[in-house]
C-alpha cells in the first residue's frame, strides 16, 4: 500500500499523454544508483566500468512492464556525463530517440560529493583527505544540468514519459547505528546533502514537466539501520553506500505501479 500511495505523489507530465504499452522503448539514465553497483552479475556486453547489473531497477522495470530497454546508466556518472561524452562513452542522452516512450533519471549524487563524502567518512586517521565543500555554484550547476536533461528528453522524444527517481535513503533520521559507521556530525552533513539533492530533484521535475518517484521517502522505513535495508554502508559488501537488490526491486515495483496503464 505504501508503494502505491507514494508513487501517486508524482507530477504528471504534459509531454506524456499516451499510456505506456508493452514493447515501448525505455531509456535509463543515471549514476551507480541506477546502474545497480555490486548487487548482481554485470550485464554482458556493457561497459565494465559502468557496473550495470542484471537486477538493477531499469531491468526489473522493463521485465515487469514488457519494455524494450536501453540502459545508458554508469557508475560514477555526473549530470555532465548525461549531457556530454565521458572518455570513450558517448553522452547518455544520445540514447534517447523519437521512438522512446519512457526515460528514467537518477543523477546528482556524484555532482555534489554525496557518495564521495560517505566513503571518506569511513577513513580513519590523520592521513584521511579532507572533503572539499560543495559550493552554492556547484548546486546551481547541478540544477541547471538537470533542467537541461529534462529539456533534451522532451526535445528528442516528445511523446516520452520522463521520471526523475531520487536517491534511496541510507542514513537514519536519528543516531546512526553500527551498520552506518558515521559520527553524528558526519551523519548530519550527509543527511543535509541527501535532503537538498531530493529537493532539487523534486523542483526540477515539477517545473520541467516531468514525473517524480520520491525514492528517498519511499525508503524511509528501509534505511541502513533498518531490519530490511534498501541501501547499505558495509565495507564488506561489493558497493558500500549504495542500494541493495531489495532497494532496486522496491523502486521497480513503485515505478511499475506508477506507470502501468490505467
């Protein structure tokens, strides 16, 4: 029931009036939070450094709704890597074509050092590098790029539904537990970035004619200290500070409920 209620909070796009039918072309854009870092086998034929796994939320969603998926997501990507080339990788946005009917985007954490700061927080000792603060100019650049991503999707695929999926919650609202190895100060810092990133994503979605899946709110009862975490911090896992397989499944379920023809 929670999935359906939260999925219904999304904004309806004026650019996407046609129901999403089986066989529709779907393009997934984003960072490792979309690619599915460390949760399963890498998809054959995809760039190894991108870490696209067979059970990430784009692939689960495509299976649920019978969609034809082009997954352009890549671990480490920033909003600039969606709009422009990244080494040998073309711009992710180049995967969006006139016949595209659905685009999902999970981006921004690498732009503002969210995951970087979490990894640095695990470092102990005098030699640990200090994390440079994210400036207001950096936040402004991220928002500008996210708006440009939305406009490019609408221009390249006028009939596509565009859904921004924000970041799953790792850090609890209260005192961190042993499974989330942060001091209270570190947790407050990362929590502030997480909330601001969610706010920027929601504002862009609302003002640029896109839909929003509020994964951060959706996973409020599944933070890294919960009995059923949808994201985890353990350095013993393949990808600390990233969504679990259950988290990707939760996002896919919520998107399926949001997008299924009514």
